[in-house]
């Protein structure tokens, strides 16, 4: 039989049917979570979906609180709502009857789906679960501080607990299951060859909507995700807990890129409504507790902040001979906060005084500063100084063990991993006399200095270059430092972020 229907109308009809089926699935998942009967006697899909939507609206309209409302908003748009959207919906619910609220919700859901939703994706409501947001570590191959914490910690959690690992949709409005190759990046780093950064998952994804669950943020979420996470912490009935790395953008904005403080303010919106924060050092813990104490001005209690210090594990290595002339190693990304410029000035003073030594700077890419110009001038003048930005872990450990001592005189740190790793390798370290680096130094093996005083840095470097007895004593102290493993950290962090709670929380 020949159809007279234009061929262009068939894809539109098929797409409409598919969109209706997807919406119906999301409403069914919502109904099951809310214990609303999802069944319908209607044979027509549109009628069945309309009836189900009507029952959900009546149910949510009659309920106090915001959890069910948050869930229905998420289902309607395929996007987790932000706080303003939940508050608008709350007012519409409380000021209108069920029929009027139904019309309002349809319009609001359409707008939210257009802005950041994934209206074409079905969703899984995970109940009484632990949902772990690993978006960046799943998508990208960068393996520096935060990603190393994620890739050491989450696999250990996964061996002991049931986890749902999530990333975010391309539109950025909702969580989704991660693909197998993204799981490899998180759970099996170094065991597989990773695909290029940002490779999208194949096939149709599925959304993940936590319900009365624990949402864990082991990495700093993208600023675009923070409003939805803050709303989830505030309105959804889920708990949201996170690792507190530092508050540097709020405390030391003069030391970082200009756009970072604005991005960090979005992050603090999530922290404000979080349940728990696990600080990576006593200094970081104090910063987050300080922020929490200010929330009383808004009538908020803020999160429970506890200290869960990072561990340091370095691979065992064969003893290596110290280089001659001696090597001074400075590790850290190239940015003003790391204070490499002060190290260069101190080194130049010592070179002018006739001391024979080499300096090597190792770190990730940063941005152009006065440091680059001085480094180039010193190299042109024949000074033994070099800079490396691409180095394997094996090269890093070998270089660290070959150094007479390391220098890490950062102006502000959340933890100070180069200090801890240097000491774990048995290499003495010159570091800053306050904050988290002072905490590390107090365990033995380090000398501290005011990082804002170039002459003091030069004086301490002179001691470390000329006093063999001091170096021997510091190496002995470093060897006696108590060990702390990633297993220890993963277990303590789980207790700090999840505690005795399996994820479910009482409805507010």
C-alpha cells in the first residue's frame, strides 16, 4: 500500500513517540520512588503518560517539604533543578491548586529541559545508595593532585562498598552513569590505555538521580554543576559530602588567576549546604570550619568539618648516589603562589657567593610570570638551572632521591604534597613556616622558613648546601616518620564522609 503521508512527517512522529516514551519512563521511575501507583488502564501512550503525570502532581501538591517536588522537577526536565527553580516551584505549589500547579510545572519543565536538560534520556532513581561524582577524573587524563586522590581512593571504596559512579551530561544539568572506558580512568588508572580527553560515551546514556542517598564529591565539581549540587544538598533529601582541599581562592585571591575566585564562590554555594567536609590537612580543615562559622549570619549551621589528612606513598627505590655538584629540587606548578621566583633570587645570591650547586624546577604548566624571564636570563648567563614540565613518575622519584634537598616555599597550600613526597623519599625539604606545610615539617626531616623573605630562604639553602651533619640528621628524621597509606586514608575518608549512615536520610 502506498502512503500519501509526506516522508518528512515520519521522523517527526517517531521522535515525538520516542520523547513521550522517555518521559513516561522518567515519570514511572519517579512514581516508584514516591510509592505512587504507576499503572494505567489507558492503551494510548499519551493518555497513560498524562494520567501518570496527573497522579504525580496531585501527590506532590499534597506533600509538605521539598524532596518529592525536587524529584518531579528532575524527571520533567532531565535536569537537576537549581535552588531558584525549586523555590519558584515551591511557591507555585503552595499558592495554586493542583490543576494550576500542573500547568505551571509543564511550562517550567519545558524551560529547564531547554536550558540544561537531557529530555531524551531515561533515568535511574538510585535509592539508599552512595553516588560518587567523578566527572573530571572520568573524562580527562590529567593526573595531578586531586585526580591522584580520586584514583587512589575511589577504587579502594569500590572494593569494599557498593558505589554508583557518575559524570555529568554534556548539557551539564544532570548526572549520568559513566561508560566502561571512563570507569577504567577512575578505577584502573595505569592498567589500560586511556582514550583521548573528553571522548564521549557511545550509545544512549542513562541519567542517575540519587534519592535519599549519599552524594560524595571527592573532586572539586565544575562551577556549572555547583548550583544543582547545592540545590540537591538543600532540597532533595540527599546528603552531599565532599573533600575540602583548600580555600585559597577566597583567602589568597592575589596569588592565583583572576577568574578562579569567581569560580570558587560557586563551589562555596555547595559547601554551604553540604552535610560533611573532610579537610585534607589541619590547615584546610580550619579554613572550611572558618567558612562554616560565618554561615550563622544566614541562620545556617554549615557542614560538619573534620580532618582527614592525605597519605603519602612513594614506590620503593634503589639507593641512589647524590649528584655532584649537589642538586636542589623545586616541585610545583608554575604560578605565583608556588613562589619559585623567590627560590631563583635566593639561588642567584648563593651562586654569586661562589656556591656550586644546580637547581631543577619540575611542575605542570602554569602561566607566564616574572619567573620565566628571570629563569631565561640566568640560563643565558650560564647558571646551572633548568625547568621540566613533562616528567614520568619514575623520573620524578629518581630525581627526588638524587637531590640533596628540595625546596617548597609556597605562599599558601591546602596540603603540600611535594613536601610530603620529598620526605617520604628520605630527601630533606626546605618549606614554609606556617599552614599545612608547617604541619608536615613538624613530623621531622624538614627546615622551615618565612617564604616571603628571600634572604632568609637563601640563608637556609646555604645551611643545607654546606652542613653535611644537618643533612644526615634530617634524612634520619625523615626515615623515622610514621607511614600512612592510601588504605588508611580511604577507610578514614569513608567514615568522615559517610559515617555510620549508609546514605539514607530522614525526610525533612
